């Protein structure tokens, strides 16, 4: 088994030109499994239908090319700042080594969750189990998982009608949906104590957090949907991930890129310049008081959605480090990092040689 | 004469708490001259009245403290991303050395420009002359000017009624107003050939650009208003400025901070960490096709104002370099840099010692 | 005593030209008391500073004209659709009859409310008492009150830190602040049963509602601020008010304008055309499912703030009826009308003759 | 031949539940021709992909039901205020009389227009010819046409690269694209003098206007696409249309609904209440100074798109008249009405009886 990673660009949510090219490069019709992780452009609001459009276009493109492999898709909205709309295709093939011999991929999806099971213990548990299935699917030990990408259902105001007032209070809150899901991932990864990660802790106890999770919420699914990526034992690691202190923590990002506590910015820039980075994922959070390094920002006190501030600013910081804009940046890191922090992950190809390992 | 530089913060456009403190630290009532350059928060749209509110509050604060010194104010709207709302106070004192013995300040303001004189040759000429007056006021040679901060009137649709169709075509365009003003500055600084910088070139001939100008347009003034900053001959330079290739050009920024073509990111970070940077100004532009390093962005193809994308993303890049969010970031670099480029400037205090000179 | 009513226009939140004219027409320096109710333009979001600017400008204008009379000001943000930004000045004079011999005015303001007293029983009680004081101030029986205009503090996220989770859940919610205040008004007017109007009912029990209240929330005050308007016994009524079924209920509006259950749209148009309507106030609500006459709208399912949908649409309906755009329209009618309904009020001058009474 | 009219609702741009129902009611698989005119919800900005999504969903729904009839689709974005997202299906059948025996339908589509043919004489001419074809297709005399619904390509900034500076100046302007198209329609209908309707007049000479046109621009087509509706000679008219003075001109709307210069608002309300109105179309314009009945609005001086102000306000006025929210409302009436005016049209079914004819 080998997993290949491809980057594709989108000139609009339904532009499948580049996506079809990478499907062909990947010989996707012969793949055992596909995973797609992409950012769509649009207003990223309740009435941004770009994600629905992209989803339709992706399914049509797969059908058009006669691709029947199991496919897990995570689409995240919002490409503000210097984010290039587009995404990554992961193709799991039965044989061959490819450029990422050490990369492992697993996917899983839960049953649909009823509204009464959202933003509470049952939500946490459903995500926990789905992550464990995905890890099992990846066939590597849990400690080798570098990144869990998870989509959680959102408790919309519509489906929350008739529920408890606690649940109603969490209705339409992407942050609360992400928070519940992140606790479940943290338990699955052994990073969060299940005794503490209860319904009461969701969105409240910020001492509980995973260190390898990125969670997205959406109305387009009623299931927990999970893609895990990690490193196969006995191979050079293909993936590096970790916590950054805040969204301008370029030194933290550099340590992750270099895989070394001593790795400096220039070292990380060198790796980036030599084309070694095949994929980059950043989930940015900001402390609830809106302060960064002690100074005020307007991230939570403006008419612009906080996630837009975060995505755009983080894209500048990450773009500065990588010298590139083709990456995946998302906002909102509830229980996915300490308050104000974020998660960063990169996939490295073998490149010209293996000097930097 | 000595010029002192103070940073102040704002929790709202009319929050003058920190501003009054720096006025007192500056003994502003004894200053010969004051200059204020600040970013206000708000929606930064046609109906963002935060700038008007800040202007009123600043004048009231000055009056309240009995400060009669000539005061030049440039307020720019928009604090997206991680920009901390606030600004810089420059106080020009008759005596003393202060922390910036090499820093020179000059200001000037033109007569009000009639609508018929906007976005054409007369606009260019008015700005050119105002800049020359400000340089004269600063008392240093033009080549020692590090930064021209200029406010230009905007040709609003309202006042453009009755003008030529060329002028009407430029109505309500901040970009065109900034472009005309930037050409005037470029001529004054000897960076733009006056024979080429004619009305026809405004916003069109992108081979013409200043390298030391940041221009802002606004409806709150009918005059060209200019603040110049530079280095006094015979002193260690207090200010460094230059062109950056694009808004994620962290290496270009580092060369400017270090004042050396060999200055690396780590060197710049070291200067920043030791508290040597008293002020930082960034004007970010993006190529008109919206591409950065060859890749697509949605900067010119979304409902979010292009300047908001730019400010937020640039704040992330600059924040990553400086490890701080208290800086001045603005968008739109027409004729102020090559297409896609920007301008960056820092003021350095003497700090603990002068090792890095 | 007589109360005169003046309309003023604003070309920007700090444009006091028309306001100063009406202050002079009103001989405001001799008034016993003034009340100002106005709509400012702007984005009407958390970072719309137009209201702060207008407030500063109004106080400066009053000071400039040497007016010391007690002045109660209610500024409401948002002039979408065809709403003309501007407002009404009410001047209470010691003598004379004027055009509104039957109009009574009262004002009151509570002590500042601590955060712990917001959006609960104490909030309801504070508003109840303030309304009773204002009615007392107006010197007419409570049943003669036609309209209570009330400003309530908002429980911001900032000041809610440290409060109970119930209160935190209501933080930053204009709707909840308005709801609590409206219950207090309803009790004061005898329209709401105090035994039912408890903390638990706030925003929940929609069978409780006043029929003569318009409530606005804002961060600019910590007090309950109230202006009541009504009809003096023994005079022809100057004011008519009542509930409308929804924001396109032109027949309900017509019954209120005509003061008759049989009053038709044409009758109301006739009154409007003859210049009898000196002021019009509309508070529009929409049922929480976003439906109107059984049909779906996007009022609660778009990126545009629900209040903007409501204000703009209601301005079209009211403009159609009155043939005018100089009126006060606001959105959000929690406990001020039955679900989906609204409140409408007009002040009629004696006009050319009294035929329509 | 008979044309049937069906209304369908949409809970999202890709919700085809109601649309499929009307396709079945219409026995659309047996129709000679179909036309669809709908409003989609979304942000109605450059990156609102709701229209693309709806278009895909409609085509999929037609394919799913095996419908091969020629189908002309006009989708317009923006359902602000009280507009219910949804649309009208027109089904042209070979036989039968139906509820609209007097209604005629015609459609036509031009060849794709190269960018060089947009917003100039060739644009005007292309639209003129397409309208004449559609009228011919409808099989009724031009004077019997009640409404021309036309979609025009937009000259985007992207495709305008390399064109003349006049054309570049009109790039990305929906208003200019609509203006050019409207002149072509006006010529075709004999309402605009072809000698005057030249490139120079586009968007400038506001004395030239059609009285029966509604034009929409979009990036989704490179062709002129036209649907005409009118009344067959020898039948009771099914359709009424005309100019309204402004978007709150409820008396003008009433004259159109009643088909009588003496028709009052109550008469129009009666027709509406009895269910006679099967479709209503309103195109709202506002004078370029933003004034309505002499009073200021913020329609052209706010961050909210002018068309959103217009659509929302017009929906309130029209909703008040019709007591309904299921109608088609659009903004921007360049050369489609005198300055500040608009166009209004209704389709009447025979209803219970024919009393009101």
C-alpha cells in the first residue's frame, strides 16, 4: 500500500479542471480509497452555497471519470487573505512506493447523529469511536497519527427545536460543535482524560485539548466524518505536526517543519524552497479576549466574522514562512490547542534527496 | 531639535486614554510640532464613521490638554487581522536628544483642491509641491527622506458631477486618487520622470512608482496633507525603508529591518526581540490579476474588499516577523511600488546599545 | 405646557445643520425639556461608531447654542432601505399651544445597572420603575400613554464575565436585552402580568407582550432611558398607536393612522397626503421561523443581519403607505408585539383643519 | 397552444422538491417548451455561487424527470427583505386552454458575444435581434408584448483585458451591461429611437428607456437570453405591465394590477386577495443621487450593495400591496424606466370568474 498526495487548484467551486488532472495523475480509478481535503472560496457564511456546489461538482467529476473507489471528502469554506482555493487529493493504492512511502491514511464515518445527540456526551462519544475506526483503518498505532481531520454535524437552530435549553443554547454555534468533536478526538488519541471531557466541559474547560486535531462543522452532514494521516512505523516520517502558540508563531511553525526543537526559520524556509512540502494544514485560534501577545485585536469585536480575520492573518504568516499560498488554513481551534494556540501540520515528500532527515 | 516617537493604543476610535498618556509623556504642550499617524477600527467602508469619531476625539483631547502646537494628523481606517488599533505620536521638540537623535520630521498641507484639479496633472502637481514643502520643513536633503505619508482628497461621485468623463470615470476610486498622489510624490523624490507622470499615466503606467511613499485617500480632507520622516545627515540612521516584492516577502522585510542586503529573518527577529523597533509601517499591494507567486487568490474576486484581504494577510506576515501586532498596515500600493509589491519602513530607537549598526 | 415636534435630516451622523435649525425653530434654549429620537446611518454592527459620533455632535450642537434644558436622547442605528437618516426633536415649552395641544411628553432615566442586574428580574423591575417615573413626568394617566420609547443597556460579553451561565448565555444579545426591558414596560403599562413576567419568561414566553413599547439596546448606556408620549385628557388625541400583524400589514397601519377600525388604506393615504402626519414610528418583528404569511423568507438564514432585512422591508411598506421616507423604523419586537407582529405609531398635527377627527 | 404558469418555492438553491412537483403538475415532459424565471438566495455578490448551484440542480432535476423540451432559464440572485426564494415555471403546451388562455410566451438566445462586442453598439444590436426573434417565437405582435425578461453577459475585468479604454471603463459593471441590453430591447419594442441609442448613450442618456423590459446581467452566460411574455390578440389579457414612479409607488402598482387609470389600492388588494395574481415581477430603480420623493436615502452611500437596499425595500412595498411574499423582485432599472422609476408586471389567472375585466 502507498498513499500519494496531489495538490489541485480551483478557479471557482465548480472548476474541476485541475481536480480531474490530479485524478488522472493518481490513476484514481485504480485506487483502493480516496480522500479529498479542500478549501472553497465564497463568503463562508450561512448562505454561502459554494461548498454545496463544489461537492456536487466533485461527485460529478468522479462519476464522469468512472471512479468508484470509496471517497471521503472534507470541504471547508473560506479562502480569505492569500489562501489559494483548492485542495489535496490522497490516493491509496494497492502497490508501489511513490513519493510518500511512510504516509498512512485512514477514513471512517459514523451513523447519522440525531439532533438530541449533538453537543453533549453522545457527540463526544460518537466522534471518539469514529476516530478509533479511522485509526484502525489506517493500520498504524494511535501514537503515529499526525493529524485527524474531522467534520462534525452542526446543531442548527432548526433541528434544535424541542431539545433541552442547554442544547438550544449551543444551536447554530460552529464553535460548540467543533468543541464537542475535538474532545472526542482528544480522548481517542489519549490526549484528553475521558473523565473530564464531559458535556459540561464542552467549550468551557480550555485545559482539555487534543494536539493533533482539526475539526470543521457543517450543515451538509449528519455524520462524524474522519480522515486520519500518520506515519508508518519503520519508515522515514512523511508527516510532522504540532501545536503553535498563536497564529503568528513562525518559530513554532519552523520547529514543526524541520522536525527539530532547534529548527530555525531559515531552516524551515530552506525546506520549503526545495519543494519538500507537499501539503500544509493550519488551524488558527485566538484567545477569547481577542488579544495576541498581550495586545488588542478586533477579531472578536468587528462585523467581520472572527474566522475571516484568523484565516486571512494566518495565511499571511504561513505564506511568509513557506513562500507559497497553496495551503489549507482554517479558523477556530476549540479544544484543538491551548487557548489562543493552533495546530500546524506538513506532509514532506522525499524530494531530491533525504538530506534533511 | 529632536523628534520623539510614541505608540498609543485605542480600545475604540474615541478611546483617548492611551493617547492622552503619550501626549503627557511627550510633554506635547511644549512641542514645536506634532504629527499623528493612526489606524482606526471599523468597517472601513464608505459609511464607517469611526475615523470621523477618532478625529473629533483627538481634537477634543488636544484641546482638553491645552495643546496648541501645529498638529498634522493622518488617520487610516481598517484594523483587520491582527492589527492592534492605535497609532504613533511624533513630537518635535526644540531641544534635547531623546531616543531618536537621527530622526527628522516635516509636515505640509496644500490649499484645498477644487474637484476639477483631482485625478489629473494638477493633482500630481499639487502633491509634488506639498511634498517638497514638507521636505523643506524637515530640513534634510530629499535623498535622506525615508518615508512620505500622504493623505489625498478623494474625487467623490458627488463632487465629480459636471466634470469631464475622464474624471467622472475616476470618481469614488480610492485607487485612482492614491495613484495620482503617488506620482506627485515620486516626482518630488526624483524617483519618477515628470515627463512620463502625466494624467494619462495615472493608474495605468505601472512602471512609474515611488519607493518611499504611502498614500491614503479620504473624504475628510480637500487638501494634500503630508508627513515626511527621514534621517538627519551626520547621525546614525533612525529609519529604514524600502520596497518589498509582495506582502509575504518576509526576506525583503528582513533586509529592511536589518539595513543590510545580507540581513536574514533571524537577524531581523533579533532586532525586533530586543525592542529596537519603535514603529513599523507597511503598505501592501497585490497585482491586479490577484495572483501571488503565480498562484490565484480571491483578493479581487470576493465580496470582501480587497484592502481587507491585504491588510489582514499582511498583518499576519508582519506579525510573524516582528512578534508584535502594534504596527501600521495599509492596503493599496498604486505607483508606490512595482505591481504586486509594497513598501515597508521601520523606526529604530537606539535601544540598549548600537551594536547592530 | 405644550410639546412641539420637529423633524430634522442628517447627511451624515455628525451633520447638525438641520438639527440646529430645528433647535432654533423650537426656541430650544427656552424649553423646559427636550427629547430627541433619531436613526443614524452606518453598518449598524458592533463596530458601527456612527451613533457615538452623532451623540458627540448632538451634545456639541446643544452646547454651541447654549441649550441647558434637560435632554433625553435615543439614537438607534440603521437606515437601510428607503429610511431617511434623521430624527425628531420634542420640545416641551412652559406655555403656548402649538400644533400639538393634546400631546404629552415624559422622560426618565434609571440609575446605572450593574451587569448582574441585566436580563433577569432586576432588569425587568428597573425598566418598570423607570417607565412609571416617565409616565408620572408626563402628567397623564397610564392608559393615555401611546408610545414608550426605551433604551436598555446591553449585557456585553465583556461585562458578563463572572456572571451566572444563564446570564452569560444572554451576553451580547440585543434581542434578550430588549426582551427583558419590554416585559418591564408591559408591567408598567398593565399589559403584562407581573406574576408571569419573570426571568424565565424573557425571550421565551411570547404570549407576554406590551402593545405600546419600542425598545432599543445599546452599549452606550448603563441606564434604562425612557421617553413616553401620549395624549392629554380633554384634548383631541395627537397620537395613535397599535399592533400590526406583520411588517407588510398595510391595513393594520391604516387603521392606526385613521384611528378607526374601518379606516382603509385610501383613507390613511389621504391623511398622509394632507401633511397631517408629523412623526411615524415603526418597530418590525418577524416570527422566529422566518416565515411571513406562511411563506419562507431568508431573514434569519442569510449573512445579512435580520434587523437589516426587517428595517429595509418595513421602510418599503411604510413608505408605500405614507408616500414619504422620513420616518423612524427599527427591527426586533420581542415582547413588544405578538410573534411576527410589530408596533406602529403616528403623531398627527392639527393640520389645516380637523376634518378627519 | 397554451401557456401554464406555476410558482415553486426553494428552501435552498439546490432544493428542487417544489420545482419537481410543478414539473409534474405541468406534465412538463410533454411540453413544447419551458421557461423558468427564479430568484435564488445568497449574498448576491461576485462570489455568491448559489445561482450556479441552482442552475446545476435545475438541469439535474430536468434530466432526472426525462424532460427534453427546449428550456430557457433566467436566474437572478438576491432574496433580501421579505422575498421568498423561488420562481415561476412556464410550460407551453401543444393543446388545451388552461388558466391563461390569453398568455403568449416566446424565447430566444443569441450566439455567444465576444468581449469586444459588449457594452457598445454591437451589444445593443445583438439584444435587439434576440428580442425580435423571441417576439417572433411568441407569435404575437410586438405591441402585445407585456414583458421582456432578458439576461445579458457581463463584461468582466478578466475578459476586458486588451479592449479599448471605453470598454475597460465599463468592466465589471452590471449597470452598464444592463444599460446596453435595455437599449437594444427598447429599440426592438419601438420605444427607443435607434438613432439615439448608440454606444455613447449607454448609461448616460436617461431619456431613453424601454417600458416593458427587465434586464439581468450575469457571468454565467456569453449570450443574450430572452423570454418574452404577452397577450394574444382576441383573448382577455392575461398580463399587465407598466412603469412605476419609484419603488414605493403603490398607486402606480395598483393601476397596473387593476388595468385601469382609476384603479385604487383597495381595488388592487381585492384582486390580490381573490387569488387572481399568478405571478408578479418588479424591477426597482433609484435615482442616481439616492433621493426618493426629494429625501435622502443611503442606498448609494452605504457598504450595503444598492441592489440589496432596493430589493428589500421594494419587497416591503409590493408585499404590502399583494399581501404575499412569493414574487420576483430585482434591482437596477437602467434604461428600463425613467430615472428613479421601475417596471411592474403581473400575470392574472381567470380566477373564479372574470368580473374584474
